[in-house]
């Protein structure tokens, strides 16, 4: 059974930083393309960042580019999202997801993913 478990969420003031982690099990983590999404109640889930299985091709949504960095550690079966200069608009439930990218669909498109974690809450106060 595939498991994706997120951690690292919390409450932080604007301008602060958090690092989210997502540990995977039950599948070949090293072969999976991975992504981070976020969702605010009442709104659609938004793709934040994605990285291919090689770990060499990250991509980030325009709203977080320059502030967030996705990375992956295959030895630890863990996906990370380093979040700097956080803003109140970044407050959301953050989810990690695993899939297999199909070009030319953008990597941060929700349709690229089949397995999802339960999420970790990030709250940024002004």
C-alpha cells in the first residue's frame, strides 16, 4: 500500500520560513515524479512545485518562484519544500503527491498525480 506522509507544517509570522517533508513508502520512490500542492477551503487545489524522478528538473509556480524550493532525497525516500519569505496568502493545507509525468502536460498539473498524502497545515500571520 502506498503511503505519503507530510510533516513540518505550523504557524509562522510573515517573512518566516518552514520546511515541509513528505516521506513515501509502498512504492519505488526513486522512480516517481513528485509534487507539492496546496488548498484553501472553498478554493481549488493549486500546484506549487514539482520535480521529476531524477531530481534534476524542478519547477515552481509563479506565485512561489524565488521563495520556495522543491528537492528530493531518494536515499531517505523524502520530498522537501523549503519555504522562505512566507506571506499570509501562503496559508493553506499542503499536500504532496506522486505520479508519472506525461509531456507536454505541465508537471504541476493535478492530473499528473495519482497518489496523495493527507496534508499538513501552514498558517502565516501578518
